C-alpha cells in the first residue's frame, strides 16, 4: 500500500504535534516544516506529497509567499494546498483562494476533528 504523505507547514509546536498525532491515526504520514523556507525545500525534495497544509503567519517566508512559489514552479504547481490560519479577514481568504488554495480553514473557528475529517475526505475524493 502506498504511503499517504501530507506536508504540514506550521510553526506552532503544540498544534503541529496535535495534528501529526491525529493524522497518523488516520494512516497518513505527516512531514513537518517549521517555517516557509523549510516548507518550500521539503516540497521540492520530497516525492509523493498528496497535500500541503499551510499556515500563513510563518517565520522566514509567509504562507502567501510559499503559495506563490508553489504556483510558479512547474514541478509543484499542481500540489493541492489547504490553508489553516488565524487570518480570517475576507481579503486574506480571497488572496489564498486567488493563489490556488483548495480550502481555507480559520484555526479559531475549526476544530481539530473537523480539519482532520476534511483533509481525509479531500484525500479520499482526490484518489477517485
């Protein structure tokens, strides 16, 4: 059976640990980057990433900058990206969607369970 890899680009150690544990219980392999630069490097160097979970407020490069790099690189531009952020202003959500995010979740309004269920559903529908 093929490994299901998800890349989590998130600088909050508590949330990262929580998400890694929950996703591994769903049979997903979670790779983790603590900042935008590390995230871009991991996307470029790792094969088989099915989905990128991206925070927007990150050290070194913001999530918006990471998304721009992903969309401009022919090798990465089709990678589905789900934004998980505390930025909840309509213009932030619009910018994320304009840059090609497939979903946008506001951390304060989304439970871990809802996020995990949405990611699992997305991956299940993507492989069909």
